[in-house]
């Protein structure tokens, strides 16, 4: 998944999921944290050009990108919730 296409797919799926949830719910926060994790992965594995293209393609603003990353840092990693 650490390719442009892989990250594009998972981010698209999770954004679609997020838009169907009520903000502030536990599931909404879990998906936000997961999106944040994917944002960090995208920054690590994609070139600057690919990252810019990804954000533009998904219409993710810089502010939303930072919010997802902050949610990931502030919360327990999503995988820990599955235990």
C-alpha cells in the first residue's frame, strides 16, 4: 500500500467512510486517526510531487491533512482498538 495508488485507494475509502459518520463519535475519531496514519505514510513514501497530486486528487486541504495527522498523534493507534 506504500505506493501512490495504494495510498490513494485507502484514503479514498476512509474519507468516504468518514463523511458518512457523525462528527465526534468514537467511530469518527477512529477513522480520523487512521487517516492521520495514512497521511504520515504518504509523507514518508511518496515524492513531493506525488503527495501534492494525492492531496489535490482527493481534495484534502492542508488544514484537514494536518488535523488528521494531529488526531493520529493525539490518539491511540487504530490497530490497538482491534485488540
